[in-house]
C-alpha cells in the first residue's frame, strides 16, 4: 500500500452514508496521533467557557483525579469509533455519557458547543500540522459522524454541515469565552496531567508547548501569559516538520485506537465500558434520582 492509497479508499465512500467508515479510517489509520492531540486542545476550549469550566471545577473530576477523567473520556468516545453506533459496546458507552451529563444542569447550547469542538478543532490541527489536510470529503463525514453522536446524546439543533459546525463554534466563542477561576483551575490541572506523562525535567517544556498551541482568545480567557514568539515558532515549526516527515513514511497497516495510547494510564489490566466514568451520588450535587449500578453491560476491553 502506498501513502495515498487509503485516501483513495476514503474518497470512494459516501460521506453521508459511510461517515462512520470514513471517520474510522481517518482517525485510526491516517491521523491517530494528531487526532489525540487535537482533541486534547479541544478540551481547553471547553474550559474557557465559564459555565463549562466552572462545572468541571465543581465536580472536581478534572482537578481531583484528572488521569481517570482523561482516560474515561477517551475510552468512552473511542468505544463508538471502534465498535459503531449499533454495537452493544457503543450503546453502553453512550448510555454512560448520557447518565453522567443528566446528573448536572448542562444547557443544550453548551453541549452543542462541545460537539462543535470535536468536529472543528481536529480539522484546524491537521490543516496546520498534519501530513496532509483533511479533504472536504472527510470534513463532511466527520460532521455527519458527530451529528449522529449528538443525536444519540439528545442534543438539539445540531449543525447540518462542517461549515455550520464551524460557524456555530465561532459565534458561541465570541459570545462566551471568558475568565472563570474554575476554568483556570481545570486548565492548570490538565497542564499538570500532560506534564506527568513525561520525565519531570521536561515539565516546563511540556507546559510551554501546550501554551504555544493555544490561540490568543484562549490565553486571554485563562489569563495565561503567552510564550515568547521564538518559543511559539520553535514548537509550531517542530510539529510542521513532523507532519512533513510522516508524509514520507509508509502508511499504517493496522488501526490505532485511543485505548492503545500510552497516555491512558489507569487500566493496565483492561476495563469494562459499563464501569467507566462517574456515578454521581444523589443529594451531593449530582442527579437527585438514584441510579443503581448494574452489572457489566458490555464485554471487557483489552488493556489500554
């Protein structure tokens, strides 16, 4: 197989009917590392919306046990990509996500905004740092994939195209990005988590790298000091060089799913999708209706 053969396979598929197949090929064969990094950056954008950042700080999931929250979020989303919407595993994963979200007073607009980040931010990342940009075909498939996920999550007024996702994200950020102490705490906790994945002496460089990738509206919302321009150019230039180097390598022969990422640390012996996430306690800020935990609802997954 040659470097662009898989893209030709993607272009033969229908982005309106085969969006899952296209998204899976794009995310697990063409750009698995880039998708992970892009979705990590998407997290920071959500923290900069005060209503979202404040809620995440109040739950203490991203500040008290950030590795577990990172792992569980990645694995629940990954289950749908790997197994498809109609599988028992994906249905269990979506049910877990919905149970957690229903425990809190989250507006439809905030939910829709988070969905927009999943569509738009990976495309922006790949335009800047990928070994090739996403095609219009792939953007359309990604929009359809996340629209389907949004429908399974009960989100209303979902954008109907990539361009509409992009416009919805832009207008929502113009109206809502801003300072909140809770959002800053969650962002700091996530920066510390990312630094913990590497040797301690690299922690300052890891922080500088992430801050170099945040745009000015985000830096302003968090009140982070912008790295010096030479530092930004260094890190962004290194990522662009990586993309050019990847273009020269043979294509991936097997899919790489998020559960295989080295950043997933919490489940060395495997996990059960039905046990991922949180189970809010009634009367303590969570859902007032008891939801007893059921036995495992899906097959055990292999070690991450």
